[in-house]
């Protein structure tokens, strides 16, 4: 009998992805006993922890086929390369998830039975995913969930289901990722400013802003990084359409506020954009800065006896 996920190739190609079928993927399944993923409840996203580049975009394909000394292959269903190409590894059971706790609408259980698993080939701590890779992951996840009749909420990160403290996919905000899956990356590629703001509104639950709580850090200087909507700069190319604001209930010593990007279009490390040097945030006084178009994160370096609030909001002139 055919393995349960043999439809992956057609479904992913149908979504416009570049798909490479590794030899034997349709018959490849874990030798461990246990049910196959006959009725997956979602898609689980991972990073491989291996540094990739446009020159070497999918270095772990062989490892994901063969496995490691401590864990038999296959290790996922598909590897998504740094260049956005999807390499199919297995149509059966893959050892990618381990035991899973409940996450969003998805139940707890044997993650290898519950989820279709994509490994994004990038390092995850010092390296974020490339724009092509992120876009391919959005598109692939959307295509699989559509095929299964599941909503974008069924896209989960290993860091959300792991019972052993996994951090993957690193440098990816899963809430923003699900918003991109829900809205459709193809539209985002050619989004207008209004469409981008729709994304912000959806992410915030209807408002034109969404917020982060920055935890107090009375004893040492900390850096807090907040994600902003994916591919913002690539979508609109204009500074100042989104603002970040900082407010706190007490005076706070802010050392620096800056924006940065995870990557540049040519794969070089992301640049840093200074927004604010050292200053005292006076209690209840709101301080705002426009976000550079290319930025994917905003970072606040601070020491504070109280929590701070950071909000990302639409430029007033667009509301
Ligand atoms: Zn993982």
C-alpha cells in the first residue's frame, strides 16, 4: 500500500514550488514501530541548525534521509532549502517531532504520527531563514494545510510542541508565520500598503497596532527583540509606514533602540539601523520611531525596574 503522504509532490508543485524528489522518498519511512501519519493534525516547522547559503542551500538533505547515529532516518518529510527549493525526504513516518505537547488546536501525543514535518535548512541562532526560504515555507505549509482541510492555526513550531526545550525554528515568530500562511504569501509578494496593514490588523486581532511586553530587568542591561511583519521592507519599500513606540510606568534607562534585518537580499548578514541613542524614558511618556523599510526586528537595549510596553503601529496618516 502506498505511504500516506505520497501526495506531497503534486500538492507542493501545484502551489508553484520548486520540488526535488530525492530517490526513494515515496517508499521511505521510519523503521520504528508505530502508526504512520495517516491523518496529520498539522504541519510542524523546524530548523536544521546547519548554516546554509545560496551557494550551499540544502546541506542536510543526506542527513535527513539517513538519520544520525542516535536517531534513524528519515528525519522529516521535506527539507526547505535556503534558496526556497523543497526536497522531499519521506512519505511515511519521519522522526522529526518526538513527543508533542498540545499546541493551538493540535493535541498532545506522538508528534511523528501527528505532524507533517518540514526542516528549514538554516542555522537558527546566528542565522535566520532567507526571504526565499521563508516564502517557500509559508507556501508549502499553506498548500499542505489546504490539502488536509486545516486552518493556518495548525501550523506549529517545534519550539511550541517540544517537551525537551527545542528552540526551532529559530528567529521565526510563529504568530507572524501563521498570519502569513493565513493571508497567502503570493499576495504578500505584491502587497500594497493597505494589504500589509490588513496583516497587522489580523495579527493584532483587529486593531492597527500590536504590542509586546518587555520584562523588567533591574540588575543588568538586556536586549529585547521584537519581530515585525515578515518581508515588510520587501513589500512596500518605504520607511515610516509602521512605527514602534515605547512606554513605561516609571522612568527607564534606555541604552539604545535599533532596527535590524535578519538577512539582506543577497544573503549577507542583516544590517543594523540606529533609531535612538541613550536616553531616559520618562514615566508614561510615549516615544515613537519610524521603522526602516528593510527591518524585520526592533531591538531595545535597557535596564528597568518595571515592565515596558512596545507597540508596533500603523503610521497615523494611513489610518
Ligand atoms: Zn525540530
